[in-house]
C-alpha cells in the first residue's frame, strides 16, 4: 500500500510540474548562483496562488525533491484536495499565519525543515501583492529563521508575469510566458539586525526585477 501511495504522489508531482511548465512556458534563469544541494531559502515576490508551485516545478529534479514550500494553513488546509496536495505531494511546511492557542511555531517549523536537510520556498511579503508597488514590506519571519541558522543562504527569485497567469478571481490559468530569475545568495552578517537584513534581502530581490516601462 505504501508503494502505491508513493507512486500516486510521484505521479501527481510529475503532472503538476508538466502542467505548470506547459501553461507558463517558464524559464529558470540562474543569474547570480547555480543549483546547489545545500539547504537554502528561496524567497520571492508574491503575486498569485501558483507562485510557489512554479518555483518548485522549475528546480532541477534532485533539488525539487528536497524543496518545501512554506504555505498558509488557512488556504491550503481549506479543502481535502488542497490538504493532500500540500502535505503529501508538495511536502509543504504548513504554518498558521494567525497565532492560535496550541498552534505550531512557524519559525521552529521552518528551522526543523532546514535541519532535516531540506530547502524552503517562501514569500517574505506574507500575502499576495495586489498593489501597484513592486513589493510589499517584508515581514520578520525569514529574519528569525536565518538568525537561528546563519549558515543558510537566502536566494532571491523574481517571478515575472505570474500575476497574469492566475489573476485574482480567476479559476482557469491563462497561458503566458513566465521567467524566474534566481539571484546571488544573501547571508546574514554577524550582529546584523532585523531591519538591515530585511532591507538587503529586499534590495537583492528588486535587483532582479525588469525595468518598468
């Protein structure tokens, strides 16, 4: 039974990757780094619900197997299908974005995944950016994770055109060419405070954004 279950999850993972690439024509551009098996934090701008799926799908097979999206429990635990996808297929680190009594500690959950040898895919904005600004202010969770594990590199990933693939309120994705630019890794400096580190992370991500017309 376990082998059947694993085969079903592997098939679902391969299907998700294939559909994501087919619909978006996604190109992964490793501009400031190269793929690496070491545990990393891939952090990106957040414009649609499919952001982390496409970043996950764009990683080489051996890295994707150890990459875990950080996902909000309020959305991904809302239906049986989403729960199965995020827990069994995508192996997500599912966190409570609003503190509840008895709820897990998001920072501890993410640190535990890194200690297990996995990488994380997360969005420091915390929610989808539906404004005209390139980025929303970064929240402090990523700082606390890296402060606990300063050897872990944070790799910026700029996702271009994903908001147009799955516009707000749409159910069916719109086929469109997307680009994922992986930039130079950022590491926390000894004694660096929260605001300074978040500012450097933000600048590294914005440096990958294409010029505005």
